[in-house]
C-alpha cells in the first residue's frame, strides 16, 4: 500500500524497526498504517495474527488488500467459529495473516493446535480496549510464554481512553508486553508540515439559531441545572464526589459514565429519586442534540411522546419546572398556534382554529444557498464529466434521509424547498396524535374492566368509612401531601379534538402518512434538480476512518459538512495533501453560540489535553525489565509450597505442579479464565456437558452472572443444569458472580418479601436449594473474588481429569464429536423439543438451523417423533407480536 505522506512513512518505519504502541489522532489514516503492515506480512512464509477487530473492519481490510496487491490478498484469511478444528489447523499451516476471533485463538493456544513458536507476530487493533480482564491480554500472555522472539505491534486512535485514569498508559503497555509508545497528534511537527503544505478552500458559515431555538436551548440547560442541583442535594447523604456534577460536563455522553461509576457500587442504597434524576439528565442531553438535528415537527412530536408517557408516579421532576413549560410551549409554537376562526388557505382540511407555523431549520436555507452557489460555479467553471461531485456529510441517517427529500424539492417563487416537506410531516403529526388518543383510550378501557369488580366489592366497606376529602386531625400535626399538577390535560384535550376531526375527514387524506418515512435510503446515484444530471450529489453519514476511503472513491469537488465533525476534518486534510492538484471546496456549517459548536470545540480540546497528558506520562513512566508475569507465577508457587509448621517456613515440595481446572469452552467468552491463568492456574479447555468449571473429581461449579441467572430461571435451564450436577458430583456449586463495578446486592431491601413468591429471584433460589439439598450457593462480589474462592475450594482436593469431565453427562454410546461447530450446537440444544437423545439425529439430517426452521410438520415428525416435532414446530411458527397485544 502506497503511503504518499511523509509522516505516514515515518510511522511505518518506526514500527518496523521496533515494536511499540502507536497512538494517532483520529482521521490521520490509522487504517492505512495497519493496511501497510498487512501488505508487508501477507506472505505464506509468515504466520501473523490480527486480533481485536470487528467483522466489518476485516472485510474493509480485505477489500483494501485486494485493490492494492491483487492475488497476494489470498493470504489474508478470517477465522471464526464457522471453521472446524481441521480447517483451522490447515489454515495455520498455510501461513499469511489470520484475522481471528479472540475466543477461538485462546482455545487453540491452550490446546496447542496452533504452533506458538512458529508465530511471526501479533497485530493488535483497537489497543485501547485491552484491559487486564479482556481475552486479548490473555492471548498476549500465552503468546509471550511460548514465544519471546515474535513481534507485537499495537494500534489505537483513542488517546482520551488511554489517558483517562491513573497510569492507564503504563498498564496498557504491560498488558501488551511493550516498552515503547509512539504518539502522533495533529500538532506533531511532521504532521503539520505534511497537511498544511496543500490545504483545501474552506468556507466557514456560522448560522444563528432562531429566537425560539435559543429559548428552548436555554430552557433545557436550565432544566439540567435544576436536575443537577437536586442530584447534589439528594446525594449529600451518599459518599460520592459531586464536583463533577456541572452543566458543562453534563453535555457529554461521558457524563453518564462518570455518574454510574460513582453510583453503581452503591446502587442498592441510592434512592429512587436519584435514579430518576440520572435518567432525566440523559433525556435532556438528547433534547439538546435533537433541537439542532430534528425539524420542528418531529422535535415537538418527540416532546409530546415524553408527555404522553408521563404519569403522576413517574417522578419526572424536570417536567414540573417552569423551564420545562417554556420548552413545550415554545416547541409547539414552532409548529402551529391556535387562532379562533382561522382557515388555512392552502389546506382548508386542517382542524379548525389551527394555524400552521412550520418553522424550518435555519441550516436548510443555508444548504439551499450553498447548492445555488455550487450550481453557479459549475455553470461558469465546468469540469469534465464525473468531476463535479458534491458530497454532503451529516451526523445520522435520519438527517441524511431528510436532506435528500429536501434537496429533491424544487424551489418556487412563493414557497421554499422545505415547505412541502414540512406540510407532509405536519399531516403525519396529526395522524400520530389521533392514533395516540385511540391507544390511550383502549389502554384505559382494558384497565377499567378488571377494576370494576374490585370497586363493587369495596363499595360496601366504604359506605361507613370517612369521606376521602375530609382530613382527620392528628396529634402533633400531619404532613400534607404535595400533589403535583398534571401537565397532560391540555395534551389530552387537544389530542381528542384532533382525533375527532381526523375521524370525520379520514376520506380526505387517506394516504397522508405514506411520505413520512424518513428512514428510506435513496441510492447513491440519485441526482437532484439543482444540478445537471451528469453531476452527482451524494449524502452520507460520518463513519470515522472509513470516510477517507469514501473521499478517495468519490473524489468530490464540493464538500458540505452539514454537521461539524473533527475526524472528518482530518480526513479532508489528508485527502487534499494526497491529491494536491485536485480542486476541493469545503463548506463548514455550524450553529453560532450553540451546544453543537460547544461540543465540537470541546472534542478538539479534549483530544489535545489527552495527548499532552500522554506525552507527560511517557516521560515519567517506569516499566519493569523482563517478564513480570513469569516472576509473579514463580512467587505464587513459592508461597503455595511453604508450610508454616516447618521451622523457618520450610518448603513442602519444590516442584509441585500448578493447580488445574477444566473449563468449558463456552466460558472463554468471559474474563474469568484469563484471571485464573494470570494467578498461576493451568486451564484445560474442553466441551463439557455438566457445569462450567470442574475443580476436582467432586466439585463442579456452574457460574452465573446476574442477568444470566434471571434468564436461566425464566427458561427453566438452571433447574436442568443443577439436576445434572447433583447427579454426577457430590459437591455441586452454583456460583453467583456480580460485576466488580456494580453493587454487591441482588435485591433492594424494600423488594424482599416475607413470604415465598414464585416471581421473585430470592424465592426461586430458596426453592432451588430445597429441591437439591446438596447444592451449595456461593456469592462472589467480582471476578477477582471468584479466583480466590476457587483457590480455597481446590486447596485440599485432587486435580480433575479432563477425559472424565468430558464423559460426565454423555451417553455411553455417544462420543464428543468436534466435527460440528459448538455455537450452533448450543443454539440447537436450547430449542424446545430438542433433547440429548435426538440432537445428533437433527445435526445429521439438516445443514443449519435455518433449514430446520423451514421444515414442515411432516418432515419434523419423521425426524423427531410427533410430540417433540409439534413442540418445535409451534416454537418456530409462533408470532411473538401477538403476546404484546
């Protein structure tokens, strides 16, 4: 892959000379750097592993290699669970670059299917995601234990993540087994010289918001301030840091992470009011984003959706404030206003006394003016066909779809381009409001029917009771309940009026809502009436580093950034530096003095501050020499062999083997195997039918997270698993593991009932222990606590046998066959009607689960029998949407 820029060549030269962690600013071409290394090592004599990538990234890299090296790209392969063991072994022998999933690779390393000493090196993508509990850290540890000569090269473009926290850069380098980090920010001298030698023609347009938009923005910020003040007040009794609870920090999505990190460990002690306030802040931040991206009709519709879901017990505090009332009234005034006797001259079929305002977004007019200027430029300075492409970039797909409809409408002398679109949206809004009224009426009717009998039964008891409006005097005075004003009566009355009008005039606009689908995606080749058909107008969403490939393929002459994005600005700089002779004009639009502008500038500042902190950390960090993990294992082995009853702490056995644990292959999706291995335990991966971890011939452990525990109880799978453990092991154990960053509490104290209820999780656990007296429940606060529990359980037990653990629960006439993929097997065996007696027959009869689901009843009966076939057929053909009615 050719790298035309000098700083990119320098980056590759540094990484080839010495292994390091590369941290670049977003948009500078990290994908091209990684692609250059794929091209270097994509040879049959090499065996290079690419880890920590997504399927989409692998497909993109494959396409780039094919376009650059042609047939040589056949040595780049993706390995997933779809390949069998024999196929994976053949691929390892063929060599080249293997993009492999982490779970498959760690199992192949533990079982010796892949020759570790023959691995040329490992390329780690998205290195900022590597932590002590991830499978990638486990892979690198196994790799370094068996191969100390191969290379490790890591790549990342998220400096904010690596700079956050205490000594994060140092910890990441230790996990990657690297001692050097290469930092390439935008303000690097070489990067600045390369990008500023050829710059694009940039026109910055700062569009002021309308008066109503400014009012709504200020009111939303006021509501956020009220919620933050209430959050600080309600959190005063809890030991958390309230200094981070500011409006400026609340504008970013990372604010949710800051709050949850502090509240999650004590979530069971947090009041319901505080929990609602955290959700309210998230809703208000979304409103700030929707204010500049949604049109006035859809923004008002979203607000009314919030209002329609409001109840007296919903505890949505910001809705009861004065700024909230201003938000709703101002948003409504942007769409329509009530005027007695008004009849719309253009559309007299609208409800009476309703005057449409339909305020358009200010950026729409800016976009229209830009397109007029582009059309004039094309007319006066024409270019060869295909070189007048106009690229419009927006933040999300909804905005793109709306801009396509806006640009496809011609402007007349009396109307703007957006007026027909706003009219269609307004008709859809009226239809939605009518349907909402019918939905609420049906919901109220369904609730009132079962309550009628209860009211009849309690009528006799309330005849002699005290009237509800008569307050009884209480000694010492009583607290008068504050009844909040319900903000929904006007909404309900307005919805009822619109619903009755729409029902009476339904024949006038039978298809008014057919044009409201804003999610429909037009083809890239769709041309609009503003330019000649030989030219092309492409509307796209931002997609990070992939935008660089988009620019190279389209080669636009005009670029309109409808929404600001720092990464795309860098992509334009790199594109222009790589194509100095190409004429490029960029229109950068942003709302003046808005939250949109504040977020863009803050993103640039945060990236700069992150690189500044990384440069400082790089100069002062201390990294140990040698393999720290090997020394830790040696120290732990020494501690295990010391006996305090022997004088001077004598050793009981110098060469005692490391503890062994048989681990089910499906458990490698979790972080527990990695932590177990880091503590000096030997793991034997195997496909076992009973349990998740076999600690000894007598102890079998079924590990459940909280979410998995709830799902297992709901499906009944846990009962079957515990029953199998109780039959084959004398000490079955159910380990309930909590998240380290969450509260160590299954239920809130207020949710625990005195009696047994089959709907509560605690009651189900009690019933489970009554059904299986030999079952032991162990509660673990984190994955690290689980490791300590396993060490204690194994202390006086014999080591497990892998073959014996695999044979448990398997019929004598059946063998564990690895010719079938494990993941489809798990899905198949979890289906209703599929048992341990017939699943082998099903796997031999059909190719995949889709083919099984498409079989008719007769074929299923011939394969499974009438009873199981009927159960399975009902499961596949049941319409789950009927349960929601």
